[in-house]
C-alpha cells in the first residue's frame, strides 16, 4: 500500500481528492493532509509518503514553493500538481522541479486514477530495486537501518531459509557469478549471491496448511536434478520484520561454518547448539615431509601426500571453511619454495575455482593436485590449446547443446582438459566465469526463440534452453537482461504493434485518402 499526502486549502476539493483515492485507487491510502505548504512540509519529514498531491495556490506557502522544497529535502517523494485552468502557465514552471503530473481542476476521477496508475508503476520499479539492494546489504553484512525498510517488509512475520547447492560462493576474490533475484510479481523473495544459492524470505501469510519445512522439502525435490550435494539452513519459526538482518546474518554464519563438501545437510538454527569447530592441522612431521617432497621435486609422492590429507579430513568431517584454511597453507608452502609458476601465482583465483567446482572431497583434492602438481604437464599441452580458436570451439559446443544439462565437468570431459584450465581459458578470453557465460548464452537463445514464436509459454521456452524450473529461468533471465521473460514478451509485442502502425501510416495507399 503506497502512501499519499494531500496539500489543499479548499475543504471540498480536499475531500474530493481523498474520496477518489479511497474508491478508485485501492493500492493507495491518504496518510496526511495540510491546508498550506508550510504545514505540509513539516508533516512530510515525519510521514515520508510516496506521493505528494498539492494545489498551486495556498496560503503561507504555495504549491510551487512546496514542490521545490520537497525536491531538495525528500527527492524520493513523487509530486503531482492540481490547479485551475487559469493557473496552467504558472504551474508549468513546476516541471523544472520534477513534477510527475499536472491535473486540472475540477479534478475528474478518471484523470486522477490514470495519474496514480502511472505513478504506481514507477513506485513498483523503485521499491523492487530498493528491495534488492536492502536484501543484498543484509546478506553481505553492510546493511544500515533504512526509513523505508518497513515498506519493503510490511508483514508482521517472515520465514527464512538459505539453500546452497554444491559449493560455497567465491569468497576470496570478486569473481562472483550472476546475482539471482526474485521477480517483482513473486511474494516470496529470493536472493542469491550466485546461480547456485538461494535465500528465501517468505511472508507468513503465504503459508496456510503446510509448514515452512515442508515447503523447503518441496523446493529441494524440484532442485534434485542439479544437486551434487546441498546445505539447507533454515529457521522454522517466523521472525518479525525488524529481526530479519540479524537472522539472515546468523544463517550465513551457520552456512560458512557447517558446510561439508559432498555431504547433504539440513540445519535448523533454532535447534543448533554451539559446537567447537574441529580444524584440520598439520603436525610438524607432515609439514616437513611436504617441504622435503617439494625440494626433491617428487610430484608423485607429493600428490599422494596431499590426497592422504584430504581423505583424513573427509573421514573426520571437517568443514569447508576449515579445509580452505589448510589449502591456503599448502599454497603458501609451495610459494615459499618457489614452486608456483607464474600462471598460478595469483592463487586465490584458483583456490576459488577448486572449491567452486568440487562435488566432493576427492574431487577437491584432485583439483588442488591439478593446480600444484600436475600443472607442469599441462603446460606442455597448453601451447596447443591455449588459443582463441580452441576457446571458440568450446563456446560453439556450449551453444549447440544449450537444451541439455551442462556443467563445467561435462565440458572438461568433452575437450580433455581440467576444470582449473577451463576456468583459466574463460578468464583469459571472455573475462567472465563459465557459469555466467553459460547463463548469457541460454538467455540469448531464449530471446531468439521468443522473437521467432511469441505464442510459446514461458515454461516451454525455459525447457528449450535447459531450465527445468520456470521461476529459476525467470530469475536468470532478469539478472542478464534486467527484465523478466513476460516483460520482454510484452515489450516485443508492443514494439511490433507500433511498427505495424507506422507502416500503415507511411504506406503509399495512405496518401490516397
């Protein structure tokens, strides 16, 4: 519900405007009125409405001055001017202050209704962008209290869950994939720092008979096809809107400290008891053995030693966060012994990739060994495959198989390269990640399909470009294009109609009449 403030010194005209909004504009409510601009300005600072409707001529402070002051102090408030016909030229000067509309007196209900409809569209877009920013800030720990927070989260209570599929996000370097947001029409808000993560914020009123836990189990069932492993952190009991930032922070903290590579987990933070986190540790013997093997350039035994360590960490159930610390320690040892070649020197990128593409601990160990021990063997082959032509072959293959399930592992298998090397190629030739590039290709193909056949259902388009979930497709589509598939279709049809009308108007036959 959007809020309207009306400044009007004529009681009958004021009542008339209030009645029209109450009867004809169901998504708006009048939250304050004033008989002059000065009183209006004082109330606006406290009420912070979305829209100001003001008459031009008022005592103490006129409408033009009021609009000017509002623009300076509260630039987010949208202004509408009402005035008599004889004041039109005077009121027109208000356009320089960003007035959204000008309505003549006596105000016709249809005119005000149409003006409010257009403003509602602007407000919807504004609050959608603001909502996304607030959720992003809450997830990244940069949130600060906003006066419009309750407008974004108007319900009394919310349920929250955090689902991470297959990996932790890229936390070491800013190589984040596509951010995922729910579309404007969805009441349940969804945010993901990349394409394999989803934070669900569900208004309590959406749950009738089913529990929030049941709803999330249904969501997991839908995601099953794309899961190697998952970590679901949820709070089964609802929370008040003002508790959201703290609870979301606790969900991310729990995810970071409890995620175990290759293990499916469902964690209820309400039942979570603080546990001392076990951290893998190298004893001095193991460290010295690593250093000895590095100095001896004994890559085979060095690889065996690293694989043994990972197997031991998996057996003891160490978390991904703990394993990351030890991986970085191994990299530091290699760097101190001058055993990182130039291509791997900026190791944070490769650590990110190693974890991101690991479906289990064994695969992670292989990824790390690939970087540290086997990369020299790959360097020989690199001369042949590190070319734009080879990269173009990979992209061509991706475009030809967009309707099929696709992963970095599959591409590596087809072309006989490692995931580390695949990541290296994408960074070099496309300046982006494999997953982001794949998403762009799928959206581009979806756009082409919709252009060629505008009558297809969106779920069918999604299936044709490799998405089993229509809503997930919509989020990916919006993240790439800025609009949902439905909005894209509407824009195309509108543009087509306008072009057709232009053709009719400019046709040779039109000159005959």
